[in-house]
C-alpha cells in the first residue's frame, strides 16, 4: 500500500503557515504542525480536521532554541512519521535601528529565520531520500532582494534563505527532491505588529497586502511545479524585477525613508 503524503510545516499557528497547512490538507496531505503557541496550533488543527479527512499532528517547539530542530526530528522518528514535504515557514521581523533591540532578540530572529531552517532541512533530507521524492518549500520575503535599512537583520536573514534555497535546488536536481523559495511581500498577517512597523511602512503594507491564502496557493503551485523560486503577486514581482536594474544606493535610500 502506497504511503500517504505527509508535510511538516513550521510557523503553522497563524498567517501564511496556517494557510499552507490548510491547503496541503485539502490536497490530501497529512500534517505535522510546529509552532510555539499550543492554543493557536490546536485551533488551526481543529479547523483543518473539520474541513479535510487528514491526520494532523501538533508539536510545540521554539525554533529560536538551537536544539529545537533536533527535537523535532527525534519526535518524528519516535512516532515513525516520515514527511515527504518540509515547509520552512517560521520567521519574524524587527523594524528599527540595530541598537533599538537587545542582542538576544536579533539572535533569536537569526536562529528562527535562518539557522533552524538549515538544520531542519539537513536533518530531514535523508528522510526525503528514502522516499525518492519530496518537496522543500522555504519562505523568504521580497526583502531578500535588497538591503533594507530599518529591517537590516530581517532582510539579511531572508537573503540567506533565498540564496541557500537556490543553491540547494541545484544540488538536488535529479534526486526527485525539489527546493522552492517563496518570497511574499506585504501580507495580511501579524507580521507587521510583531515587527513593530510604523509610519509610511504601515500604510504601504495596507495598500499592498495579499491574503495568506493567496500567498500559500502561489507557493504550493510553484513547489509542485518544481520551480526554484517564486515571488507572490504581480506588484511584488514587478518591484523585485526592477530592483535588479536600479542603483542599489537609490533603492536603499528609498527603503530607508519607508522604514524609518
């Protein structure tokens, strides 16, 4: 009997992560949902079970902890859960000058946005190889395509995700495992509140906001088509395209004015 597809989704308690989990369930995937907030995770899992006839496993972990990826992997192994898809969605941002926050907050952001993503990918790659097929979907951001004063560390972590994903895509070509990097722009989630956006950045986000469901649909469509990279939304694709041809100093000055 053929094994059912199983997806592990981090940051699955809300926003894009919850939307990705819901749409994967609608495609028949069983799920492993990972996030810090047990109450929110259980609410998402209950909603998914009501809509889709799939198994949903919930695991509470804080991916800013360096040992968390290993605990996630060991938990799956103990329960004999063998994912065929890894969705590295967990992440957060901080808006403001570098010295505005204590070092621990930035270290946690680097850990969640970048380090845990690499660790989980490395741990689960042999598992994907046992199935001889699989998908890795890494969530970056349109901020990955340029330096962003005011979001300096966040943008750098997402640039890391983008280039890591591009490289891994080519490393795994021909293996049956695909790697896709999804770069959303402003999305109607809690991200802006967590990042403490203010001023022009808030208004711009409101004007350009996409729904989490729309972003998730674009990301999954690209993943299952085997694409290396996708930017969600025409306006975001347009801006990312033109950033390539504009002087970086001009782009960075514009970004600085937006996020100050």
